[in-house]
C-alpha cells in the first residue's frame, strides 16, 4: 500500500475541514476554541480570528445551558465517563445576534500528549425543523380534509392515503408495499387514467378531470373529480413522486341529474303548453269565425222571424204565426247546440287530467247502450277487437268514444244495415284505436279539416251537427300524449283513429 505524505495528509484534512457543510469546532480541555471552520463562521457570524481563544460557552452556548456544558466537560475530564460524549444530541445554540436556534451536536474527545481536546460537529436544524413543522401541518391538513389525498412514488406505489380517502373507497387496511391507487379506479375508467391522465401528468406536471372509483366493500361506483400532479424536490426540483386530491362529486352528479331531468320535463311542459296555445289560438280564430257566421245566423233568424211573427199576429194569421214561431224555436235550439258544443270543447281543454286504469271495452259498451235511443228502427252490426285497459282520464276518454261512435251511427243512417267496427292494435309503446263505418265517407283531400273547430264536409241539411265533436276528440287525445287521424273512401265509409301511450 502506498504511503501518504504527511504534508498531503494535512492538506487533505484541512480541505475537508474547510469544505464541510456542518460546523466543525475544536476546544481544549479549558473550553477554549482552537479551531473554527467556515461553516461555523456562516452559522454563528463570528470569524475564525474572532472565535479562536474564546470560550465556547461565551460564544455559542445560551446562558441557560452554560453551567451544564462546563460541568459535563469537567466530569468527563475527571471520570473519563462518556455520558453524552460520542452521542448525537439535539440542543439549542446561540448566534452572535443573540438568536437561539435548534441544532444537532456530537462531541468527540481527542487526546494529544498530556492534554485533552474535544471536536464538536454541529448542524443547524432550523431549516429542518421548519420543514418538519410544515410537514406536520400538511399532515394535519391532509387528515382533516374531507377530500381523498394520497401520495405515491415514481412507480405509482401508494405511500400515503388519508382518512377521508380510506373512507371514500372503503379501504381500512394497512397499505401494502406494491399497492397503487389505480387499483381503486372503475374498470371502465382505467383507459382514461392510462391513456389520458398519466401521459399528461408526465408531460405537463398535472391533470384534472372526472372519473369513477370503486368502493372496496360495496362495489359501488363513486363519481369523483381528481387532480393528479407531480411532486418535486424543493432543492433539486427533480420529480420524487405523485400526489392526488380527489373529491367525491356523487351528490353533485345526483343533483345535476335531477336538474337535467327537471329541465327536460320543463322543456316538455313548455312544448306542450306552446302546442296548447297554438291550438287555442287556432280555435280562437275558428270561434271568431263562428261568432261572425254560425252564431250570428240563428240570432238573425230569431230577430227576423220574430218580426214576421209580430206582423202575423197583427194580421191575425195564426197559420203563419205558428210557422214563424217554429222557425224561431229551431234557430234558438241551433244556437243552444253551438254554445253547448263550445262549452264542451273548452272544458276538455281546462279540465285537469285524472289518470287511472281505464277499461276501453267497458266504456264502448256504455256508449253503445246510450246510443240505442238513436237507433230505433235501424239495423246496426257492431264488431271489433278486444280492447285494452289504458292509463288516462276515464271521463274524457268516454267523451272521445261517444263522439266517434256517435259520428259512425250518424253517418251510416242512410244504409239499410250500418256496420261499425272498433279495432285495437299495439304498435311499439302505444295503443291505436280505430272506429270504422260503412257510411258516406268523405273526400280524403279534405280530411285535415275535420279535426278543426266548426269545419264540416257535409251540410247541416244532410247531417246534423256543428263541427266541434272531432275538435274535442283531438284536444283530449293530444292532452293524453297521443294523436288522431282519419281516412275514408267517398260513399263507402270512413275510419277515425287515435293513439294512447302505454
């Protein structure tokens, strides 16, 4: 082994002394400083020249501990019992400006000739204490947080998971060495984590977004908002791991879902109300027309024939007076029919729907029985399919069947044998009900007019009526969420249908 030149050895030792980041201080057995390296100069603000020859107690030992320090040195010299010698201890030291700070120190005794020296290696713990306190505060904050907070190393191995995180994912156990937080991610969101989140974290340092976790005990999917970011060393600024802050947004999602459902329902109600207003406006136009024509006509008849009646009575002509009086009665009856029909239509629009299970077959039988009074001397053949039970307003649906069956009976009165068929068919999520007859029918190109107020394809002389029944049918069916239609062959019959949602 090559020998080391004493001069080189001394130079090396001096270089180590000068380069050390820790304070290296040497004192003799009289507590006098004999060595003071640059780190000590920076820490205590005394130059080497100022420190040499001074007692250590006066330089850096706070007054509270000076007696104990001097006693410890003397006891060692007397007994050679180490006690705190060669042990790392944490004490307080004092800077030149009087500031007392925490430090870690170790004393090594050195024997040279017949004298004893002590080498003190001292490290300022101020920054470490600050970092420790900061870590403690951060740990308290993390544990007090209601969000999941977790840290992992650069291999994504979980190092820390706070209490809220354990409760959120139902994981009360100790963290295994190879556990990753990715294991708690919902299987359907694993690709989001792998393909989107981690690449962005590694490229930009952070990612945030929504995903789902899995509760380990119940298997429940938990909607969360996650922020994942890289943790770096404050000194070297190199990555040392990853952290995540994850918030449970299940309740927010539930409220949002309810809001969207409510918004959809509101939009649907607005659309329904808009359609109702459109129909009301159309009916208002028709009503205005009716007031101008249909209602004013019988009123004019009453006025005119009342004048003729007066003259007949003045002339003492009872035959003409009777005829004029009959015309007045007919005009008044027609006006009463028009008003009653309008009231029926208005009630079908304003009446609150009272939904229940409605047996259409039973309603048809009731209507047929009531129509018997109009069928005296007539032959009517009834047929049809079994009718379903639907959800709707029984009173209003009865009005629909009354109008459709009544029309079928009315427009077949010219046939030797009337044929009326009531059919039912399930199409998708709705029932379609059709009433067909072998009556006079109508021209299909004008079929769209039939469901409008006061729109008729036959004159009152041919068939009685005011043109409100089918408009009432349409209004009731639309309020139930269905629609109406009509088809016909002139001279051979007609079919009127309506649908009802299941």
